[in-house]
């Protein structure tokens, strides 16, 4: 907004938007000056915005946990395959990463493999 000395600034309000692809947004505008939204986007209440945002965070955290668990399983399988191919254990651990610092990650359940 243009700040002109002596001219009062309109009150600013935060509007919450959900776009057609599910992306959420917050827009700060002057009171009564709603922006034109892209086709399919809609204004939502702050409560709906926060609920959708919390759901997205939960889904993200679950997906990250799945990916980390899959990575840990892949490292274990690589280690087992290397040992089965008669690669020394220390070398198999070094090559696969199994039983190393990544397995100590608390997000993965920690405690090594």
C-alpha cells in the first residue's frame, strides 16, 4: 500500500485462500479490498484454513516417516545382500549404511539395526 504522510491507512485484514490444487494461502489486504482470485480458488475461514493446514502437516509427516522407514529397510536389504555375497560385514555396513548413524535417527525408531 502506498504510504502518503497525513493520509490514514485502511485497516488491514488477513484473508485465507484455498486454491484449486489444494494449496493454501494467506493474503493481507486493506479491509474491504478483496483481491480477485484465480479461477477455482476460494476464500475460507481462518478455522478452515488452520484445519486444512494441520491435515497437510500430518500427511506430510506421515509421508516423511514412510520414506525414512523405506530407506532404512533398503539399507538393511542391501547389507544382507552384500553379506550373502560374502562381502565382509564391516565393508557391507560401510557400503549399505546399515547400522550406521542414519539408523540412530529418532524418526526411524533409533537404536541401530
